[in-house]
């Protein structure tokens, strides 16, 4: 499954805007659409930025996979800004708890902890 570069943009009115460039698969972007994201007070005290991620908020950037791979080795999967994948809670199908993308395997629909317990 190939990874692509994506641009995320939210206009937050007079408070400002959120934007990012991040690398992920098309499947993870599809899973992200329609989910609630809570960025917290990233635009200042009492800003509380949250809402549903819509398809129009995310755009695939036309960049070849070789370049994406080379830059990702240096910068990781978040090239700049706030990667929306880190601000969406994912519910484990086994334990029912919410986890961040770092603790969740989308293809398995389970958290890493439940998968590790199954393997033991």
C-alpha cells in the first residue's frame, strides 16, 4: 500500500487556520473522513479547535513516491503543521477504548495492546 503526501487545511475564522503536510495511505485518509478531531487550544488560550474532518479538508499533493520516501526518511510522516491523524480517537473493536493513531492499527481495527495480548 503506497503512501502519498496530503495537505490538510481548516479555516478557523478570526482565530486563524490549521494546515499541515503529512504522509499516509489513501486508506487512512478514507478512514479519517467523517471522524471528529480535537486539536485543543492550538491557536491560543480558549481557542478549542475541533470538528468533523470533511473530504474537502484534505487534498492529495502531486509528488512522486520516490521523493516522498526520501523526504519522509528525514522528516517522518508529518512534514509540517498539525497532522489530523494524531487528533482523532480510534475505538478498539476488542476493548472499546479510544486510542491515537500511534497505538492503533487501522487495518486490524484494534489497538496494539489487544493485538499483543492475542499473540501471547
